[in-house]
C-alpha cells in the first residue's frame, strides 16, 4: 500500500473543455491520465488529487468526471482547486458522493484524512500574483482564510492522528518564484512540516521538480509536469 499524488486532472466528460490552450502536451490528456494511473496505482493504494479535478459547474455536471475518477484504482482523497466550482459544502459534497455510490472518493477540506499510515493535510491556497487573481475578490481576506484552513487541517491531524506523519498538499504553491506566502510558511514551520506538494502551475517544464524555502521542500505535482502519472509521496 502506498500514497501517491497528482493535481489538475481537469476532467471534462460533460463540458468537453479543451486543455490544449496550455500546449500540445495536453492532447488526449484524459486517456493518458487513465492509462498511466492504472499502470502506476493499485487498488490497495491511495492517491491525493490536489485540486482542479473537474471543469464542471454543478454536482450533476461533475458526476461523469467523478465516476471516471472513482473507476480508477485506489482510494482517492480530493481537494478543492480554483476551478472546482461544482464543489459544495463538506456535507453536500459527501452526501453527493455517498448517494451516487462514489465510495472510493474522500474529501480533504478543513480536516485531515488518514491514509497509508499518514495524515493527509492541506488547503487550496490562493494566487501567487494579485494581478492574476479574480477581479472583485479581497486578496488578503482570502489568503487569511486559506491560512486558517491550513491551520485547522494540521490541528485536526495533531488532535486525531498524533502518531502519524503529516503530509501537506496545496493546490496553489505557497512559494513560487518571487512570491512567498508567509502566512502559509509560518503555519508550516509552526507544525514542523518539512515538505509539501502543490499543483496549479502549467506549461513550465524547465522548473525544478523540488525547491526549498526555509528548510521546507516543495514538489510540483501538476499533471502535465508529471506527464499525467501519479507519483509516490516522498521527496
């Protein structure tokens, strides 16, 4: 049994949203993702999918994408990304998964999830550049809210799984280029986190797979960077 990770599956079974705007690597990405996933992951494994799971806008539109995800090997722990507009409250999302028999999918949101003798923690994070953030949003307010979600997640793990190693995932990178999300970094340091995984970044294949800031190793797991193959969670 092993823990794997990937981000940005961007499934679009209902919407037919093309991803080739990010480059030719995205040609037939869903087929590549499914094939590579089945080759790498067994039914006994767990895969963290760190946001941007589906282009859907509603639960009904997301159902086909979630069924596809559910059909792949292993347990899946999903997190919210900036494009997951279909995502509801924890109760509504869990109810939808249960009512539709999507039993291999769990959600990580304001909590931690035990998997493969580890505590899976994290939060969405937010944009690394104010200029690219959606208009009419309070940047600092959202950053503070995401910091609080990260804190709640790590606190949940500490209270419920004190003996387990914490594995932390973001959708947006907490540090990238000249951007440093000090709010996130301070929480990570306070809880003694030495490595994290992040997605969201597309088309930048010449950047290092692992970077480090204040002793925290950070690994990119965007699906196109990983050539659409979930990777083992270890740096």
